[in-house]
C-alpha cells in the first residue's frame, strides 16, 4: 500500500520530535550516497567500518519511515501494550489510532478497536491485509477526488474568464455608443453646411445665385 511502517523498536520522538528523525534519515541517505559514489574507497578502513555499522543501525530502525515526509494522518498498531510510546505520541498529536486490542490491554486510548489476539500470527496477517487493502482503496478514491476537484476548478476558471470577456465586450459597445451620442449632441449647436455648394474653381466666379464664367482677355497679335 506504499505506507510507512515500523517493525523494530519504536524510537522515542518519532512523531513528537519529527525534525530530529528527519535528520537521522538524512544521515542514513548521506552514508549510502558515500558508499555508492566511491567515497568509501578514499577513507581509511576504520572509518569505513564505523560508517557501515552506523548505516546498518539506522537502516534497522528507519527502514520503513525513510520516505516519511510529514506526520501521518492515522496509525495502525498491532500490540498497543508493547508499543505504548507510539500510542502516547499519537494521543499527544491527536492522530487517530487503529489497533488490535487483546484482552490484556486497555482499549480506552484507541479510536478504532479491532478485538483480536495480538499474539496469533495468522490473525495479525489477516487483519493487516484488510487494513492494507482499505488503505489502497482509500488512496485510489482520494486520487480520483483530487483529479475531479482539479477539473472542476479548471472548468470554473474557464467559465469566469469567458464571462469576464463578454462583460468587457458589452462595456466596450456601451462606450462606443456613448461617444457617438456625444458627438451627435455636439453637432446640434453647429450650423449645417450645404453640401451642394461648389468650391471655387480657377477661372470661375461664384455669386449668390449663379456662377458666371470670367473670360480671360485675348492677347493681341503683333502687327508686321
């Protein structure tokens, strides 16, 4: 189910002091990087042995939480009596707890109780498989829901953009109409110009009633 897990001893502060746990995870990753990029070949045998032991120790307790980047949304615990520290940290951070509760355990701190024998490996296997399948199904539905919400937001954004464009067009038409009306009002106080009047043409004289053509004087030819 790609969930994080802890099968060894629960480290104190794994939830309540998560920043320190992240530093330990980063240290583990740095040592593994040194081992793969050839840095181990450049250090002494003693240093190499020390780093290898540190890596094995960190790997043993952090193997299932190496990819944990934030506080989990819920916790599933098999033996709440043995993992009492995990129960206390989850209660402190208000993290919901799903747990197998045997007859020798106090069920009060548990949010979702699964009555069963926490010493029977077969029972633990069946219950753990059911929980894992539920997590897978929940993650799939959550992914579909997020995709649907993203599509709805995109569709709403597109609709808002179209409405804004239509509003801008209407406002633009209204402005053009007002400008035309204002120009028409300005022309009301001005005298109308008779478009039938002809402009003055060279060689013609314009009068009030008619246009008379003015003839140019003839030039006299010189006598021989």
